[in-house]
């Protein structure tokens, strides 16, 4: 499934998205991540924490990006459900790392992404729900 341009733009330009995973027992786990969009897929990085362990057991994932406003008519957001693929190393890892470093200049100095210690998570959308977006 392709992301509409307006949805992809909202996801790309927002600084944080929230990712929900579930492990084998079904317990939800939600965490904020820094992300980028490329060719209709959403990418973020992680160490070997709970979300990666969950995705290894169950690749189904959901993420949200939203813009809250006290003027509720201005609220915008998107929820993407999809399947995750873990990218532990290689050219795709390095390409996405470059995009993450460009969007988040704090990354290299504060949380460097090393191929031996991190993974890139690729989310391919299967369902997209949006609100307040043309």
C-alpha cells in the first residue's frame, strides 16, 4: 500500500512518532521513536530492546503521528498499521542511518547507530487511517 503524499508529508515532517508492538503473549508496548520516510515506507532505529524482541516474534506493528491543537478542528494525524522488517546491517542500514542523522543531528553524538549494536526497522504499510488531512 502506498502512502498518500499528504500523509507521507505529515509523517516525514513531524519529529516523533509512537510505535506499538506486541510480544508473543499479546502485551502491547508503545514507545516514541525518531523516524524517516523513504519510498512509502517508515523507518526508525533501535537497539535490542523490547520493541525489537517483539518484532522478532511478531512483525505486525502500528504507529501514529499526530498534531494536537486546543482548536479541535485543527487536529491532524495518521495511524499506520504494517509489517516490520529488521535491517541489521548493509547498504540499506547505512542509507537510512544517513537519513536519520540528517533529520536528527543529535543522533551521531548522543545515540550513534552502529551496525553491530543497532537495527533499522522498516515498516511497510498495510492499512492507513488519517484524520484532518486533505
